[in-house]
């Protein structure tokens, strides 16, 4: 079997790591939490980074009027299906061995990834801006507008006395590697064809 086909199939297979490893992590650091608290975001759930982290985040959120971290979202039903279909499709494309299809698979994954990141941003925006009027504690800016508590999409951000960190986790890195391998498969096949 040609090297390019094996590389393509390996890249597609790496998508399945999203069923084993978390995709993303959000962590909050503050003086009152010497050990940072956080949550790991998977393709089908949100879990504590350490025991009771989500409970502590929900407790803080309650006082400023934020919603609880959801136990379930529609995306948790959709994402596993999309990842499963794309993994199988990529493996089939590897068997077919058409380099144009390698690139097509990569671009479809890039579009789906961009849509997923936009969805994540929209959830963070709603989560950090939809504050209950009945909040026990209300913080406002210099003009009297309520402060928002949206964590960063990626990177670090200071929110009051918290440092919020939002970074990819193992599953995301393996997915990016898998996507990159599709491009490598394209280049290897192109090189082998021209020799």
C-alpha cells in the first residue's frame, strides 16, 4: 500500500482520539483558589478538571448571575456523530488513494473546525453576558454597565480578580495532527506521482 494512503488513514484515525481525550480546557486562577479550578470540554460532555471544580465554578457564577455549567448541550449529541463520520470518511478516502480527496477531507475538517470554534465562542458569549437581574453581586464598568464574564476563546484573560485560561487539550492537538497528516499525504502522493 502506498505511503500516502497509510498517512491519510492514520490522520483520519487520529480523530477518534476525541472520544478518549478532552478537546479543550478552561481554568480559573484567583487568590482565593490557590489551586486553580477548571473544566475539561469533551466532544460529548463537560467534566471537572479536578474533583468538585464545576460545583465551585457554579457557586461563584450564582453570585454574579451567570447560568450553571450545562450538563448537556445539543452539540454533545451532534459532535460525536460528525467526528465518527469524518473519521470513517477519511479512512475510506485513504483506501481510495486519491490525493484530491485528501485535500477535500482536510478542507471539510477545517470548515467543521471553524464552525465548532464559532459555536464555542457563541456559547461563551451567551454564558458570560446573560446575567440574571437577581444576582447577589453586581459589578459595573465606569459608565455603570454590567460587566461581562466571558472567558477567552483561546488564551488568557483577566476577569475581575480571576485569570481565565482557555487552551486546547490532547484531543484537539491529535485532531490538528490528523488534519495535518491529510496535507502530508497529499504532498507525498504528489511527489511519488511526479517521480
